[in-house]
C-alpha cells in the first residue's frame, strides 16, 4: 500500500483537498478553492483536477507515489457505479454523474467516492474521537445532519453506501418538514439552519436575549457560532436553544444506542463546537430515556479533528478499498 | 462440530425445549412444560434440567453426542458472565442468576444464553425468512416488542448482547409510557397488549365493530387472534387497528433502514400472523417517509418458522459460539 493519498471534500461553497499521509493521518498542503457549483458538474470536475495537480506540485509528490484520490461528496451516491445521484446542497442536479471514473481516468490513479458524513465518521474513528472502539456512531451537524456508523471495525456502507443516514431518522412523527420529503427527521431539528431559525424566532418574539443586539438586529447575521458566543455569556435563550437541539439529538442517539449499541457516539460539525452546551442535554435525555442497555459503557463525545476529518477519512477509506 | 444441540425457550408461561439438528435446522421431540416461574429461579433451573434430560431420553441421543444447550431468555442478560439481569415478564427477580454456568455444570456440556428475540432473529436468518441476505432486522411482536440485527453475516450483540432492542426506540417523544421507563417506545404501540387495548377501547367507545359481539361482550377475551379474525371478516375497526400498528412499526423500521440498511426486515411473533393487514401499512409508511436510501432493495416480510424459530436460533447460535 502506498503512503500518500489525496483526500478531497466537495462542499457547496468550497472545494478542499490535501495530501494525506495514511500512516500518520497528517495532512499537508490543504488547499481550498471556490466550488463554483453553479457552473455545473463538468466545470467542477475540471476544477477538481486542477486542484489535485496543484496539491501534488506543492508537495513535490510525483503521481507514481500517489496511491489514489478519495472524494467526500455531500449527498446520495451509487458506490458500486461511482456515480453521484442527488446532491441537495449543490445547485444544479448531479444525476448519474460518473465522478469516480472521470477523475480516475484523467488523473491515472484509483479514485473512491464516499458520502461526506461517512468520510468524517471514518476520519474520527481512525485518527480522532472514535479511536479504539469497535463500534461507533457519528452525527455531523452542519447545513444538514449527516451520520455514519462503524460496526465491528468496519465503516458500515449498506444499500449502496446510504446506510448511516442518522439525520433522517423520524424523531417527531407529525413534526417539521425535512428537505428529504419526510416529516420530523432529526435534520429538521438539529441542523445549523434549524438552530439559526430558533434564534431568529426568539429575537423576533421579543424574548430576553442578547442575540439580537449582537447582530445589531440584522437578523440574517445570526449563525451557530454567534449563538454559542451568547451562550458563553450566559444568555438563557441561547443556552435553551442548545438544550432543545441536544434533546432532539438525544432521542435519535438513544435509538441508535438501543439498536446498534455503539461504544462511542461522536458529535461533529459546526454546531458540535458548542461542546458541553449540547453534550450535556444529550446525556440528560439519554439518562431519562434509555433503560434496556448498558448506558454506562457508551460515551458521548465531541469530534476531535475539526474541519479536516472528512479529508483524512476519505483518504484512509480510499487507501483501504481502492488503493 | 457436533450435529445435535438442545434449543430451549424460557417463556413466562411455558418452558420449551427440543433437539435441533444444526445441519438441517430440524427439531425433534419439542416438549413444553409449565415454567412455574413463581416458584423462583432455582426451581425453574431444576425443571430445565429435567426437561433437557427428558428430551435426550426421548430422542435416544447420548450426552456424548450433544454439542451443547442454548437457552433463549426473555430479558436483559450479561452475555460475558452468562447471567440473567432483568426478566420483566417473569415473576420474581432474576438479578445475576448464573444460569449459563449452573446448567452447564449440571449437564456437563457447553451452554449459551441469548435474548429470546435475538434467538428468533438468528433462527429466521439461518433457516427462515431472512435466509441469504447479509444484513437483516427482525421485530418480534409479542407481549413486548423485541428485536435483533444480523449485520454482515453476524448476529449483532454489542453492549453485552443488548444491541438489537428495536422495540425500545422512541417513536413518539411525548407518547405512551413503556414498561422500560421511557415514553413513546415502539413497544408501547405495537405489542400484543397494545393491540388488545386498542380493540378494547374501540368496543367500549361504542364504535361499529364486530369485536364486542365475537366475545359476547366479555372484553377480557379480546386478543390479537380475535382482532385478526374480525379483520378477515372485513371489520373496519379491526383493519384500522392493524393499520395503526403498522404505521407505528413503519416509523421504527424506517429508522432502522436509514441507519443500518438491512436487505430484509422480518416481522415475527403472534401479532405478525396478521400478515398483509400489518405488512401493507408498514410498506405504505415507508413509502411516505424514507427517501434517502434505496428502498427498492429492502424487503419487508413475515417470519416463516412460527413458534420454533427461537429454539432453532439459539441452538444454532450455541453451536457456532459455545459448542
């Protein structure tokens, strides 16, 4: 097995790639460019190839030393065919785009695709908060709520890689509409936009909170980081928002614990940076709701690798499957 | 590996055991005696040993030909220690009863314990409705709602064998109290007693149904089989009750599909005998709610082995782990 793989994170806004040393998990020359997804999938693939060549040039690694390229993709994939099926956060449609084989042919190395949340899951399991356990669940709280499972020391990828969509569990049968078409998915309650909406509503309802003042009442400026800063200053509304999201997460995590029985549950993504503000209500909810298993053997922890877990994870996954 | 194992099903009412040919899945001399659980765990263990000796005598199999004994237990176990922890449907408490080692010492063969629903899961996977798929979920609808998962051709037994408790997923956060201490578990909506309660209420509320007449208005006689017979006669209330239970099951099954991605979901236990009355609303619910995966690759099917799947499954499990 070769030592170097490129890991790439295809995001709605940024396209990021770096060279990953799969023995150490170290990333070098991580580079970010605008995705410019509105230009369409062909243009994005051209930019990808440019980015990969740039990373190789910058690191001085020849193509003969490169084991392969892994691409983390935000959406539904067909892993067998190496195609994108549905990428909800990118403009335009990407139905049956042969992303894997196109990049592989142009670059001349093996390429693997993986859902972005599963990439983060694998990165955190190999090098981050999930190290050392055989079974782990990961929830990624971002624009949407993604997820992933490692079961018996294997990334769990059933049904074409769609297994692990932990954000699309129904936690409130007659609840909020979710972007997926269902009602009451966890995603509708625990994503960054769900959080922002809660804060927005609190301000417009005139509740006692410093959030409005923090953005000079330009409510479009509200974001999860700002709500976190308000919570740090003791703002009860901000703290309550994280409590609500933690409660919803607790319901979904409880369901995964009784069914799959992970030793660790890792909370990743932007919203997870709120740390104990969100972890504490998760643990409280589990304490009140999960009785039929050994809860004392399950740890709920924050992700450790920050924004780089996806790049790291998809590179590792590529090394172990396609390289 | 030896060919013959005893499989035993420890129930609240009956204690059943038979000799299982683990090559063919055939059971011989299946014998049932009263559990008499009120006499306490020591008396039950004595009855077990008598039953096992009876089965051996009846089949003419010597103890030297017996590979081991598997016992399916309705409750929470400590698989590592071979102890019972909590058996909600048996009178008296069974905390830290060393069931495995006690029976093993007296009988002189290896013994394995397994939760009863996981025993059924494994039986249906090896010899029944779940044959041939690598990943399967099973829901057992009885006094309670149990469950089990086979993942990548292995019975999934994390957290001391408690993983797979699919009936204790929260499907209605502010819902009915469940016997486990949580609110809104699937079990509170889809067990035999939940079904009976729905029928009971329909009759007392004066709804138009033949159920009351069928029991001469002795409402304690209502049971799932009777509601099924009413449904067969076109009784709309009875059909509606199975629809309601199917809907609740659909919520929980949907959550398992998006997270674990089984190829088959097997519905077992008494309530499952209603067949399409319950399978059809499950499929309808999944159609309306599950979007992010390949639903066309997931089959929802009725169990095939009837009451013997647990005896068969726990014998097979014992052969593969303890024998």
